[in-house]
C-alpha cells in the first residue's frame, strides 16, 4: 500500500526528503545553501523546517529536523511517507562517529522508513584533515546495509560543493524507482 502511494507521488513528481544527522552536522546550512540563502546566520534547529525546492522538474520537500540528543526521540514523528533519507555527517567529528553510526543504524530498522533510499552527505569536506569517504563508509558500516539503497557523497555546505549532485542522485533514484515497481 505504502509503495503504491509512494509511486503515485513520484509520478506527480513530488518527493518527501527527510534530512537528519547529529546536531552540528550542517543540515540547516546545507538547506540554506541549496536555497541560496545566507549561510552565515544559522542557529540550531529546535523543531523542524520544511523547504520546497524545484529540481529537474521535481518538487522536493525537504524536512530539516533538529538533531540534538534530546530531540532525537521526536525523529520518528517525521518518518511517514519519506522517499529519501539524507543522513548528514560532520566529517570533522571523529569523536562522535560511533554515535553517528548507532543513530543511523537505529533509523534503518524503522518500519516506516523501509522503502526510502539513503543519501549520506559527508559534510564539511572543505575542512583540511577531515575524514575521507572511506573512513566514513567504514565508520558507519555502510557496506553492511542490505535494507536500503544507499549512496555517499562528500560535500560542503560552505562552498556548495556536491550539493546539486546530491539532489541529482535523489531525483535519479526516484526516476529509477518508477520503473522498478
Ligand atoms: P545542524 O543544522 O546539523 O545542527 P548547522 O548544523 O547547519 O547549524 O551547522 C553547524 C555549524 O557547522 C555551523 O557553524 C556551520 O557554519 C558549520 N558548517 C556547516 N556546514 C559546513 C561546511 O560544509 N563546512 C564548514 N567548514 N562548516 C560548516 P557555527 O560556527 O555557526 O556553529
């Protein structure tokens, strides 16, 4: 049933994207950069922000939800109808990589997120000495994911690098799914 509804929406070229990650990963800055807004005035997201972007003929509704530990229990309220989960990782935060892996693992077993694809944004890639793609891939144990189609992209909300490529992947994945069902 869920997949039929999802397909109907994809046919309408409308997608629901849930952007999650630990606090300070750069979620809000990514959304602002994509929207061409000022990225120097970002304050922590205490609730959620929804932004709609038109991309390649698709209407992308991006939900940016606060990632502080106290807010993570509310994440589940946003799972419904998610087409793509964008998991944002702070590539400079080695100390919390394990925490980051556990939070992601917890999401991927959620029934209401089954059927959603996963894009991992390795954010803050502009910072020298940050973790590389393989370190994040191994640290998050991405290769062991069997339940979701996934992809990892290094990006920077500061420079804007690879953000459009990320949206392109999201839209291409939606197009591919229309043929799969
Ligand atoms: P969040 O929404 O995931 O909690 P924010 O994260 O978007 O609030 O970003 C947290 C901090 O990381 C901000 O710095 C922001 O400027 C910085 N940041 C976000 N993305 C990047 C990036 O790609 N590169 C670099 N170098 N910094 C980034 P402050 O100083 O305001 O806390």
